[in-house]
C-alpha cells in the first residue's frame, strides 16, 4: 500500500467517520422509539441524512485535527433527543438505548471489514478501485471500534456512563448525575495524561485484529 497524502487521508476517512457518528446517534433514537419515546422521530432525527446530525466541532473539526496530528481519531454528532419519561421501564430502557450506539459501531466495523475484503478482490486487476476500498474499509473498522470501545467507558456523559447511571439506585445515580458536566473534562485530562490510551488501546487492538484475522485482511 502507498503512503497517503493529507487530501487522500481526508477523502478516505470522511465517509467512515460520518457514517460511524451519524448511525451511532440514529441507533439511540431508533431504539428509544421502540421503547415508546418518539422524541427523536418528531425532531426529524431518525434519518441517515448527515446534515441533520453534523456538529461543526465534533463531526468535522476534531476528527480532521486528530487525523492530521495523531493516529487516534474520534468525534461526535449532535446528540439525538431522548425523553426518558416516555420510555417503558425507564431504568432498563435507558441502558439499552445508551448501549445501542456502541453496539451499532461494532456491527458497522464488521460491515466495513466486508468492504475492505471486497477491495482486496479488485487490488490486482483494478488497483484504482481496490486500493481506495481497502483503505476506506480499514478506516471504517478502526473508527467504529474506537467509538464503540470509548463509548463503553462508564464515564458520563458517554453511553457506558449513562447505562451505569440508569441502573444505579436513585440517590446514588442522582449524586453522580450532578457531576456529569465534568465528564468531558475528565476525558480530556485522561487523554492528555495518556491514561485514556492505556485503557482503551488493548481492547481496540484486540478487536481490530480479531476482525482483520476473521476476514483475512492481514
């Protein structure tokens, strides 16, 4: 494989990042609708149209900066609105709604692996088609595994944190929820300290390698 230029990197990563973030949010709203909350549907957010989900900072600026400066990439879209008061059995439903996001990312990682495998079929005879497909598929695997693993961390406001909060006893959950606004600050501190990388790198490495070996991409 060839070394990609900056414009080529952006072209390869654009669709995988956009789909990873957009479908992640749609999954929250879609599962919530199945449990009785139609807030996301009424807000027009149960759509794969990325324009309905794009956050200038989280969907565009942050992924591009990370892509240009590091080997780690993540991002976020505008959160899909969910009203827990409309959910049947709210405590359990909120946990399932929260975990629907990372679960969808893991499923998409598998689908992108199929995409990369398809590209390998064309590499020898049509490299102009096969090589971009392989690169895009591998990017799709990585971004979805990173988002999936990251969002499973039990740190509010990440999905894992929301799931844990919903299952805790009321008073404890309320006390922890008071500090939810500090969640992103904690994540930033963990990221710059290197602790975040140490925590999520092993499962990311294991999962990406398992997917690559499963589909013969290595």
